[in-house]
């Protein structure tokens, strides 16, 4: 079992920055693929960024060059640095941890943190 707790959301002006953190409890954090997803009102949840156990990263096209995902396995934490924020980045951001072992998918979600980009 893995528990995920996000922090760092808030209100920021367009062009500003925020750093989200997701602290994980439980075992084997370093073996999980960690991802950040977001859901805006009236829209489907979408993948923002993900980082594998080996450190490979992928990003949604809309955030590439502005957002950076990273992980600190010693602290069981994954981060999302968000720069040059736009109003369209406004959403609830949720952390996800998943891995597959012996044919079983282990998939966990945090409760989410609100990010609002507005002047």
C-alpha cells in the first residue's frame, strides 16, 4: 500500500511559478512510475508529466519546456516544477504511483491539490 500526499498548490499570477510536491509513504517508492495528472472543470483528467524508476521523463505537449518533473528516492518524494504558468494550467493536480509486478498492477492516487492561475 502507498499513500500519496500532495502539497504546494495555490493561486499564482500568469507567468509565475509553483512547485508541487508529492510525498509517498510505503515501500518500494523507487520502483514506481510517478506521474502528475490534472483535471480542469468540465474536462477529462490528463497526464501532465511522468518519471520512471530509471529517471526517464515524458511530458504533455502543452507543458513541455515549462514544467519539470523530478524525484528524490531518498525522500520518497516527486516534484513538479511549474514555470511560466498560464490560466489554462488551472486545474486540480494529482499525484499517481504505479508499477506492475508479477502481473499485478499497483496503482495509487493522491487527493489532489488546486492550482489556480489568475490575475
